[in-house]
C-alpha cells in the first residue's frame, strides 16, 4: 500500500495550449522594456552572436526603443493588450468544443501568461496529454519554432512529462483558406467603398532566414495563391507584401508601406489590407497598418483605406480553430 501522505497525481485530461507571440503587461516604458528584453534576447528571433548583439541591445535599443513602442501600444490598448485579450477569448470560445475532459488554455511566448506557468497549470489539472497549438498559420523558426522550444525546455524539467503533440502550420489547410475567404467576402461587403486592390501583408522576416531554409516565405506565398484561387482573383488584384521591419538587414520584399505609397502614386485610390499571417489583431495590425500605413497611403494620394480585421473570434475563425485542433486531437478524443 501507498503511505497515507503519498501525493495524488491527477490524470486523464487532455490539454490544448493556444500560444501567441505576447505583449507587455502595460503600455508603459518599464513594461515594454522588460518585454523587449525577453523577446529580443531569444536567439531564434535575433540570430546574431550574443557577444555582438547583447551590448547593442542593452546599451542602445532598450534605452531608446521602449519609449516609442510604449506610445504605439497606448494607441491600441483597450483594457489590455489586444493580442492577449483576443487569444484569451479564442481559448474561452473553445472551452466546450472537444468534450468535458479537454481543457483549453492560452499562453504567450513572451510576457504573461507564460508558457511554463500554463503548462504547469495544465499538468496540475490532470492533463497527461497536451496539444501545443501555436497560432501562426505559416511556420517560422522565430515564431512556431521558438514556442515549441520553450515548451520542450519546460517539459524537460518535469519528472513526469505529459505526452505532447504540436499543431502543424496551417497556411494551406482548407479550413483556414475557407475561413479567410469567408471573412474577406463579409468584410468587403461591409465597406463603404470597393477596393481596387486587396494587399496581403504578412509579417516580415530577415531575407537571411529564407536563405537558411526557413519555409516561412514559401508558406506565405502559398496562402496568398490559395486565397486568390478561392476568391477567383488574379495576382494583380491581391498582391503580397511584408511589414514590421527591424534593423538594417535586408528583409523579405516587397515592403508593405512603400508598396502602398507606390500604389497611391500611380493612381490607385481605394485599397484594403488583409493580414493572413496573424491569427489575432495586435500592435502590428492595429497600429502599424491601420494607423501608420493608412496615413502614408492617404498622404501619397490615396482616398479610401481599410485595414481588415484578422480572423480573431469571428464565426469563421472559431470554426476553423475547432476544425484544425479536432483533427490533431484524433485518437485522444472521441469523434463527434
């Protein structure tokens, strides 16, 4: 017999952990500085040797960039970080989707709630099987890759590790393309103007990542091609660009803001921007595109501009998440 004080370990549950990039805890300089220090110290995000990078990060970037970044966060902060609030709402919207023995939670790769804290919570709740679901449609070492590494490193410290599955990139999943197309049609029907062009803006990555074998660029282009086919549109009506540049190195091109300016200068007056690499609206969509890029387009001669919302917790977006997650839970949950 076990001794009376033997610890009881809960088991029998399945956990689903939605993971997104993260945000500072507040739109303040100290909070942003803490967040950027963690984010920009990740060697899968900045692939410069630490001996060269850390003095620049600690001596220059963290003493200059947080002020501007905090001001930008303040423009879109509405009771909290949009990215965290939406990711939390997505998890809550899925809480009853897979049966009573499945617990759906969420975490941020950087900031709070952290991946280690939420994995420990799932383990304590009896989850001996966990599906990691990074909410990045296209794979990059700096997004999906680093989220997986953080999970692996956390589990490696546990004596009794749960079984683990990871959600594959879903850039070309039929449910994802169908959700994007349905959402796009709905949003275009609600606009007070008809865009001449719908620009697909993906988050940028250094060009070097493509040269090193990162599949991100190829997966972005496949998402774009499949979405055009679903809409029945030519490439000219739905071109691709890349946003959110950082540093002096060359990044994937063409760049979003210069592309919009060039459109306006050649006479394009009505544009909408869709960001199919983001599962939830965040500072990159709500401030960089909806405010900064809009201002640049209008200043260059454009007349109508719309930054279209991400899938977020829309009906199409939530049905897509239920579909792709249920597919990866096969064998762990009963069908239907």
